[in-house]
């Protein structure tokens, strides 16, 4: 069994996440591809996550990709949470989800008051009601309830938290977000938006997703992958996904921690350049998500609650050479952004310089002056 150090693993992951060597602006969608999506229930945090991986990017670039060029798409994906995905890869994620999706959606809808016999009519109506013209939640709820002749649907769609009744349609590739209209979210049909939907065989799609996960987050355990894809509870399916790669993967040991890695990545992992980097990663960043919730080497146990907080909230972190060394938050008022830093230990001059450089980058991205406050 090959042995690795955490420094080697960190160096590999940082490179795969476009953090140790950032991408050029014209390739910024690749940052979303290589991380396997960017979590985006807080869209401004998702924008910062992409900005952290790309030189000279602006928020306008991301907005344009979402709402004009349609090279990025916002939808519910892994763990049932909102993500930004490359639009061209939505069929891949839809197919992969289908492979191990044994959930009884009729029972899910019954929980929201939609009888099982009406479930098929509802999900079949969604792609027919939605087109390329954005519809607000109110417009969509009214249109789909009238289309299927179930008035109660309108109330359920409008009142359910987290968009729950809409997630199955998003998982099927029948619904995604359009540009907001003021404070109102909108929805469109991604298949009509894309215009060329290439269906993928589900088992093949799941292999691609598993392989990509290990490229970005490996070495990883079945439990790590289960949490990343399903939000936990899918360990048996995660084992099957890993085993489906056959000889492509190999078990390794990282300072006593056993996990799986792609065989063709091991040589690069064993001979990395020293990381020597500092990054300020925003809320829900993909790198933080992939650390492993119980990895006490990269995130000390006594500080875990400051990062992985209640109700699925994941803090913005200060990352030094791949190790979590603190958390941060920011608030923008007009032309100034105040960044509050809470380090787990006293900071050195080197760390302070790194934080100042990162804050300057974020200031350019946000178009504001930056003030750093250490707490």
C-alpha cells in the first residue's frame, strides 16, 4: 500500500481546485467543472468561490455566463442543495443522479399533500409549462396547477421551504433557475435553454462523476463520497460507485488514514511542489466541503464547530497550505468591505501578508476598498 503525507495530498488538491495555480479569465468555467460544481444557495459566495480560482475575474463575468451566455446554470444538484454547474454538463449530473436514485418520489410528494396518483401528472407537466422565458415562482405555480387541474399545487409550491416540491424536476433536468426579477426568483426549462440535450447512460455518468470526484478530492473514503454526493446515508451506493472503477483506483495510506485514490494520479501526488499558500475561501467553498468532516489533521476537532455549523452552514475559512487556520466573514457597505478574521492561533507576519494579498484580490473582485479586522 502506497503511503502519502497530508502535505502531498494538500498540494494535489490545491492544484486540482485551481488554487495553487489559478486559471486565466477566459477559462473560468473550468473552475466549476474541476471542482464538481460550486454550491450556491448564497450566490454571492459562489461568485467569490469562482473568483478565488481565477485571475482578474469580475462578478459581471459570472452573471453574463449565467443569464446571457448560458455557459453556467443554477439548479438543485448534489445533497439536494443549490449549485452552479457547467450547462453543457447538466445531462451528466442528471444521469448520474438517476443511477442510484431509489427514492420513492410519490411518497415524497404525499408529504407535501400531493396524492401519489397525481405525482406523475405534476412532474410531466413541469417541462411542458416551462420554456425559455423565465417564470416567477408565482407564475409557475399558477400555470402548472392549472395545467394539471390540481389547485392545491399552487399553494404547496408557493409555501414549501427550500423549494422542496421543485427538486425532483430539477434532478430530472426539467427545471433550473433563470435571472431574478427584483426579489423574485424565476425558473426556466434547461433542456429548451440548452437546445441540444445529449442523454448519457446513467451507469457511465456515475463513473464519470466518481472519477472526477477522486481527481479533485482524493484520496477519499466511501463515507466522504457519500456525504459529498448524497449528503450522507448512501455509503453502500458509494462503495458500489468506487468498485465500478475497478483497477482505476487504489487504496492508499495518508499518515495512518486509509482512503482511495485514482491510480493514475498517485505519481503526481507523490512528487508535488511544496504548497506554501494562503487562501481565503468563502462560505460553502468546494475545497472546505471536501476536507472530510472528521479530518482532525486538516481541521482540529476543537475548531470543527466553527466551520461546520448547524443547519448545514459552512463558514468561510482561512486556509494555509491546505490546513484550516481560521474563519472569516465580510460585510460590504457602499464602497467599503470590512473583513473580520478569527484565527485559531496568533498570526505571523507571513500569514498577515497572505491575508492582505487575498483581501486585495477580493476587493478588486467586489469593486470595493477592503478593511481587515482581526478578532
